[in-house]
C-alpha cells in the first residue's frame, strides 16, 4: 500500500478524534476528566467498551490464534458472559454505593492503607504492561506500512503513537474517551466485516456457503472435553474466562472508570448486560475471519508467517486483496488499538493521582496540575515499555497479556473476594507481602507444572493465584477483632 495514502487516512482519522476532544473538553474540570461528570448515556458507554475490550490485540491476535487453537477461544468468551453478570450484580452496586472515583479506594475502607496501595500498584503494573503490549502491535504495523518508507526509526513511531493519544485525552479525559471509543468500535467492526465479505467473494462464497466452509474446516473446533491436560479443555477455558473478566474488567480501574460515568447504578448494569451479550457474536466474527484468512492463504499459496499475529496484516496490506481492505484494515487496527490505549492512559493517570499521590486536600488548580504532570509521565512510561516489547517480542501478544494477568491480577482477585465474602479484618501491613508471595508461588508451580502434573498450566493460574492470596489473608487475620 502507498505509505502517503495510509498516512493521509490516519491524519484524517485523528483530526476527527481531536475535534471530538475539543467539543467534549469544553469547560472540563477534574470531575470531567475522572468521572465524566457522571452524565454518560449507558448505550454509548456499552458500544465504546466493546472496542476497549477487544483492542488491537483481539484485532490481530485472535484471527491468528485460530491456526494453533482453532475456535476454542469461544469457550473463554462464554465464560466472559458469566463474569459480566458477576460484575453487574456484585461489584457495580458496591462501587456506586461508595461513590468511588478510584475503585481501589474500597480496599482502604475495608482493610487499610497498605492494602489500598497494594491494589493500586498491582493495577498500575498490569495496565501499563497491557496497554504497552496493545500499542506495540499498532506501532509495529504503522512502522511497516507507513514510517519505514520515510526512514523514520521505530523509536520515533512510538513517540508519535503516544503523542496522538495524549493530544485528544489530556483535557477531557474519560468524558472524551466515552465518545471516541464509540467511534473507534464502529470503525473496527466495519473493518472486520468488510474483510470477511471481500475474502468470501474472492473465493466465490455466498453467505451460506461461507458459514459452511468455516464450520467444516479443520480450524472450526470450539469445544474440548476429552483431554484434561490440554490448556483448551472446556472447564479450564470457561472458568478462566469468567475470572479473567471479573479481574480484567470488574477489578480494573480502566474498564470500571467508564461504567462509573453512567448516571446511576441501573444504567451501569444495563451497560454491562448489553456489552456482555454483544461480546459473544463479536468474538465469533473475529474467529470466523481467522478461519477464512487461513483458508484463503492456503488457496492462494501464501506462506503462513512464523508469528501468527502477522497473518491478517500480510493478507490485508500486501496486495492479495483489493486496496479497500488494506485501507479499512489500517483504520480498524488504529481504532482498535487506540480505543483501549487511550482509556488506559486516562485510568493510569486517575489511579496514580488519586491513589498514590492523593488529591483529597488539593485545590482544583493543584489537582489539575498534578493530573497534567502524571498524564505526561505515564505517556513517556508507555513509550519506554513499548520499546521493551520490541526487544522481547512474543509469538502471540494476546496470550502474553492473559498470562501476565494470571500473575498481576490474581492478588486483586484474592483481596476483593476476601473483602466481599468475609467480615474478617487483616493485619494490613502484611498485605503487600502476601501480594508478592502469591504470584511467586504460582510462578514456581507454573514453571514445574508439566513435570509435576503432566500438563502445563493455562489461564487457570489466575484462579489459583487468587486462592493463594485469599488463604494468605486468612493467615494474617486479626482473629481477636473479627
């Protein structure tokens, strides 16, 4: 594809985003940045959250994942829906009752200062790594399709990628993101839909025959019941999906900050129900695209790349399909990656400002200055971590993120479970140690799982991590004051 054409499309796209930010950022204050003045329509939040959840990782990695695991990812997606119900009816009522800006403030009320700081730090670590991984994908594609032709180094591409986010989020914050994410979700789904239609037509498939081709292919397997040692066994995938959703959405400041901009609890629950329901067919669309990409590659004699994440970009942008597919691929990728990364930057700024620095005794102007500096600081940190991903690249970024989530979100799962389902008090100053020990133990078990149990650990490590944290908290309980 012509690099100048791609650059022009991206420039026009960001001109639209910046226009939205100017409109939504008028008269913006700290409450606007952190909570959107609690005036967001629930259906707009719901559409935007689909894009934020899918992100550039799903856009590229899920279709590529089909080559190694078929459509078994749908087992996790089914588990996601159970997780969304738990969030809607257990966590959201808690957050709205306490009128929280940062959801980790709950930990201070429930356990104390050190639990609060531990929860916030775990989120900051998790989200920084996750957002950087997602942005790494889009920066890599932009480098190959645009900036390489102009001899721009990858480091400069990363800085441009981060600067664009900063430009349309620094003023309106979460209020701006609610609306830009909605636009970006629509672009992303349109991109996938167009690619599916064009590939089907190039193989002379009607809608019915396309469904038939996908269902009869070697990649169409969804359920695995017969091999317990497999990471793709249904029980492991389903419950891992449910718990991943609970921690990566319900215990994540990034995703919950959007929910907390709704006018009331009832609207937030409507958002969660509709968003959870829509997630099933949307992921099925991505997996169906993945199957078509592999079939198309085999029919056209296109070599399957070593890195599965490269399959969609290669087919979309290398002249194998009409140019319109490449154009919408770039738009979809940028939309998918930025719909996740922009809210991540805002939530990192929110959590660090509220949880780590503290804004309770600050004036509006002092809080605004702190927020501005923190926003710049995290922008630079994301750029640095993206460059590290460039050095330690993994075959599948989505798998990497879920594996990391098993370590970093596990203690959060244990902390919130202990807080919600018991009335026990803990020795708060020991909580950071428990939050370190639990992932370390999981790491040891994970490393030796094949030798000890005959099968490698999958995403279920998140659940075990949460259990270890829960029992660790039980050990440091203040029994006399229960």
